[in-house]
C-alpha cells in the first residue's frame, strides 16, 4: 500500500455531503490501520499548532487567508482538467 501521508485530498464536485463538500484535506497519517487528515478550508477554534504540532511549519495552504477559495486554488494549481473544476460555481445550475 502506498501511503498518502503529506498529500492533499480534494473533494470531487459530486461529493455533496456537507461535511466534505469542496473540502481540501491534508493527510497527516495513512497506513494499514487507517488514515487521519485535517480539513484545511473549514474554520476551527483549535489552531493547527495546537492540534498537530508536527504540521505547524507547513506551507500557504494551512495558513491561507482565503479558506473559502482554497478548494478552487488547489485545483487551479494542479492544472489541466482540474482548472475547469476550479471554475465551477457552487451551484452548477447557475452556470
């Protein structure tokens, strides 16, 4: 099994569960026993440093000033067909 630790999981547009809709999850641990991740674009009273001190020094995605735009931003950076998804409005019927 290849570990996804350190990777970003980006919710697909068909995932409409409100807990994961348009989320960007940083995988902190992934092994045969399971996985643990942190949703980066949802507000929390707990700081990253407090919850996961080993991730306190990570890049712009954790400390973004625009958590609402993180989902689109990460997809834009991936490029290719993901750029199209990044531009998708929250309600596709308004497209």
